[in-house]
């Protein structure tokens, strides 16, 4: 250990910032006309660190005739930069927008993305006054969005990645989804629907028939006395002769459903109209994923284990209205009701 420049005990930590003492060393060695490389070797840092520090701490001396590095100015510049470094939390500065989000979540049960997109589209808030959807989710995690927690966001706590397996159809009530026109998957044409049943606590109790139009995401909910196939076909007959009287075939070009026995008679609609009925693959809920997603939305107001008969028709109608007035990102933050009205007008005037 008789070397004159042994520095084992004074090695700097990689990435550490310069201290004021090291800045004094830089000032002194520059006055002695040493090079940046020799100064960096003495301090134990990269030569670019010394070069950048000299640029940062240079000041004009002798009435502005000479430019020199001063350690005190380099240190003050460093401290000023440190005060402004790092990302700043906008929770306080953008509190008005966060209040808007909390109100929509608590009163209207919107998603965080729906709150962000709708406020931007309608002009209720300017972009500079808002934070993005990802930041809103981070605020929920950090507890900066009032009493709203992750458990209050249904899809955040239950999404799972599952492998898709196509099983052979043993029940054949009608056309397979494989026979459906591939263009339906692109959602460019209006009039292609998906349907399913939402059950209560017991299979013999009242159930809900849910229908969702693939392009506009507009949904219909109808209360049925039971899950028998006769009740299902009767509900569709009622739609045909009531709400969509005279235009059923133009509004319902196709209906995709599962292989449950409750839909075994649904193919009879093909005899009454030009509507085509398609049956999904067994255990492939993704074949009618739009409807499954909406059933998850409806479960916020119709939780599992509760009897459907305990909910009056007015409550079911409010749930349907809420879903159809919920802004959707996929629709450019328009509501399904607005898009459905436009498509209906175009279909009836064509």
C-alpha cells in the first residue's frame, strides 16, 4: 500500500451527484490549468461529468471580460435544478376535473376512461385541466380520488387471461357461427346482435333476456317469467310486433347466441322474418363477447345471488337506460343511444 495515488477508500458511487467539495476541487484544478480528464480521474467520475459541470457553473468576471467556473454558482444552479426535477402530482392543480370524475363514478357509475373521454369530447374540461386515464387509475391506487378504491372498479379486480379452446358442438339447434359472414366481425354493418340470459338465484325464477347490437353497443333488457325456450321466443315476438313493428328484419339482420336449451326454438324467427340465427361454439363466451361484457356491467345493479323477481320493471329499465347513455371510448365517447339513433335513421330511410 505504498502507492502515492491509491484511492480504494475514496471511490465514488456510480451515478452519484457531485458534492460542493468536489466542485471546489474542479474550480481549483482549472485555475492550475489541469485538463478535464485529469480532474475527472482525481474525483473519480466521468470526464463528461466535469465538462458539463463547468458549462453549468461558468460566470462572467472582471466586468464581463473573462468567463470562469465558480463552485458556488455551480452548486446553486444544481440546487435550483433539483427543486424542479421529477414528475409533479397534478391531483391538487387539477382538482376540478377529479371532482367531476368522482361525481360521475358515484352518481352515474361511469368508468374512468368514460369520464376522461366524455369530458374531452364535450368540452366540459380542457386537456390541460385533465389527467389521462392511466393517471386516474394510478390516483385510485394511491387513494387520491376520494373514497373511490380499486374494488369500486369492477373490471380491474376480475380480469384474467384465459386460453381459448374451441370445442365440438354436440347440440345443433341451427346454424353454427362458422357459417356467419366474416364481415360481421368487423362491426361495420348495423343490425347484428348478440343475446344471452342473466339468471337470478335459482334457475326456475324470473330471468333477464339481454340483447346487444354489435356496432353501436346498444342494449335491450327484457324480463322473462322463466328460462324456457317458449318464454324466449315469446319475448322476440313481442319485440317484432311492438317496439320494432314493421322494421324488425332491417334492425335484426342476425342474432348470435349460445347453445343453451332456452334458445333451442330461436331459429323459428327465421320463418317469421329475414333474421338469421347463429349459435356460438360450446364454452366460447368470446364468440359473443360484447354481450358478456354488458352482462358484467348489468351485474353492478343486478348482483349474483339476488332474485330477479325482486327487481321491478322500472329498475330494469333504469339499468338499460344507464348502459345506453354511458359514453364509450370505442364509439369516440358517444353514447350507444346516440349511435343507435343514427343507425336506425339510416336503416329506415335507405
